[in-house]
C-alpha cells in the first residue's frame, strides 16, 4: 500500500512516480492520490475492485484509473471520486448500495456513475456515502442500520442518493463505522447514527440517533472533524 513496488517498507519513503499531489486518501488495504492535472492514481489491495482498475488484482505501484477528478473519499473496500463536472463515480464494494447506483450489486471493479449530479463535496464512512450539492442540500446513501445516513429511519441499505432532511450547507463529512459527523458552513457540528459510546457528542449514550442533531458541547467554530470507529474529534 506504500506504492514503492514492494510489500516490505519499514521506513517512510516517497511514492515513486507521483508528484504534484493535491489530495491523498487511504481506504481499507488501498491508497489513492489525485494529482494537479486531475488524474486519480490507485494502488494496494483490490479484493473488491476498490482500485477501479477493471479487475481485482492488487497493484504495488500507483496506477492511473480516472481523469478529470477534483476530490476523492475512500470507505471500507470502496472509493468515490468527484469529477470536475459535479458527477460522482465509484468503484469497489457495493453490498449496501454505497456506490449510489440505485441497487445493491456485487463488487464493481470499474468506475460507475452515482445517481446524483451538481455535487460540490463528497465524504464516506465505512459503508456509507455523503455529498453536498450546489444548492446546499446534503445527501446520503449506503448502509443505514444505525441511522448513520440521517434520514429519520433505519434500513439495511439505501442504494439511491437521498436528501438528509435536517442538514444543509455542509462543508465537510466524516463517517465512522456506524455514525457520521458533519460540519456546516456556520461552524456547527452535527451527528447521526450509533451513539452507544457517546460518539455523537449529544450528552448521552442512550442509543442510536436516526436524524442529524447538533453536537451538544457548544462546538460552534469547527474547521475539521474526524469520525473513527467508536469516537469522534473536532478542531476549531
């Protein structure tokens, strides 16, 4: 996953063949980078087709897989890419409909287009996907067993992008295993999903929240967030 052509690298070293990188992300067993010319490069494990190379063979060095890319986000064995034209493309695992193509299908080793347009921002959790569109609406799709999509209910999967009713103007999403955090443009942090360890920051650990709610601890000037498996972080 280091992209140096080997499977043993004990010291940090530059990834060969990559320069002018504007964004890099790590997924489960795989790595991704976008260069300034809009090329998406991928390498590492590919057991679910998450590299988007059209096959399921691992790559030990960065491989160009898509062009015209402005941003990426990686989940658990899948990746999303936001194109310059506002379309979203995904590859890899789609057991919960996290690629947003309107159906739960087997793994997709080649990039497919999600059923959403006019997108300005994307984010992912382990098995869920999120987006903001140009009109400020927030969207989600994929796994929703704990309410992590913020749609007001639970279900095994939501394979079609759906608007999140209580959330708008999101400037950053971060998804954990079964919960999601969002920072709005006004700096407030909102959360939804699993809360059995208090990871939503709403002042209790009484169970799941199916609708996005504001984090309780007066987080009103947040700049970045991070949702991990069972905890959450915010900086301001």
